C-alpha cells in the first residue's frame, strides 16, 4: 500500500521518511517543487495520480510568532491547503491524518484538555490551525486530526536544538516557568501517524474518526524542559549553564502562549491502542541522536 505524505521536510515529515515501515508499505513524500500546497490544481493532480491508501498531512505554517505578522500566509497553509487536501481525498474515499496543535486552547483550564473542550486560540497560529481542523472535518468524514504539542527532534528549529546551542554559548539561561505543556518527540508522532493510517486502511469498520490528542507522557514547564535538556547533555558543554526560571511577563513575544496546554490523551490510547512514551525517554534518545550526528 502507498501512503502519501505532505510536509516531508518538517520535523514530523523527516521522521516519517526515516521510519522503518512494513515491507508492504511505501511512503511517498513529494517535494514542494512537485506539489505546491497553495496550488489546488497541483493537490488534485497528486491525489488522483495513485490509489493512495491514506494521506498524512504534516505540512504547516508553524512559526508561532511570525504568524502574528503573516496571518494570511498561515491561513493559506494551515486552513486552505488542509481543506483542499481533505476535499480531494474525500472524493476518492481516502482517509486523511492531519496534524494540529495544543495552541487551539486558551490555557485557562486547570486540568489537561480533552478533545471535547471548547477551543479558543490566543494567537494567529492557533486560529489558523483551528480553522484547518474545521475545514478538514467539513470536507472528509474519514479524518483523524491529531492535536500535538511542544514538538522536538534532531531536525529543523525547535526548543531542544535551541537550548543545546545556547548552552554552548552562555553561562546563564532564563526560561519561562509559568507555561505548562507536554513535550512530544516528532519521531513518536510519526510512528503514531503510521499506526493510525494502517488502522484506517486495515480496519475501516473499527476506526473511530475524529479529533484526538497525542503527546509525550508527562508534563513540564518550559523551564523544567530546558533544565532536563541541559542536565541530559551536560557532558557536551565546556561548562553547564545555570538555568533560571522567569515569568512570561519577563519574556514578551509577538504571540501570546497559553499558560496551560496539557493534553489528555486517553481517547487515542483507547480507540487506537497507541502507547504514550514518556517525554524524558524520547528527549534522551533525541539528544543521543544529535550527539551522534555531531550537530547541536
């Protein structure tokens, strides 16, 4: 069977392309030069080109702060392209797995968010991703929307790579300690996407389509996350920097972040048998992979 992937050069897409898949499964990830996601004709053409078993949409405008000044661009990829993909796959009865975000929530809930909680994004990125969810749900009934959070990997720009780089350069790191979420490895998201895609294909009558939460097991503040990164990689630095907690008000950003974006992932474990991996275990693996690659 053939799986079609969009967003193959991002963190999740790169991990998907590096996965060891079953022998009868082929993953096809066309580059942007072949399929421009802002071109509906190109999307229609690639969907019609093969008998795809499932489509995984890991593409997205993910720069949270830049989305505040480039909201039109964010919506073009996160809503319009997602809706077009869902519409074209629906025409051919192809299931779609679509990646969304914890930032669809406003962070005012005192507990982890469940899928049925009201979404109320605080920033342009979250609004564009929520609009994408609505577009996918409206266009293709065979959808699994995965809301995930705080994604990290050995690739592209992400919190882990940033902290490792800064730890090489500075004696002191000031990190926000009043925002809490669920760090999640892109490799774990990639594995889950494949598991769900195969479930949709092989057990269509037993697949419960809809919105699901998936994140690393456990939770942390950005400060706790950064402290764990520095501690795990301490042998790689000339001297380990001191990690100092600060408040959100002390670190202004273009986009407002929710104070709490923890995700309750009970539903995905019940409906798909997905096993959540502790984020610290995934972090240790990621740091080890970066060390072997020789890149911060």
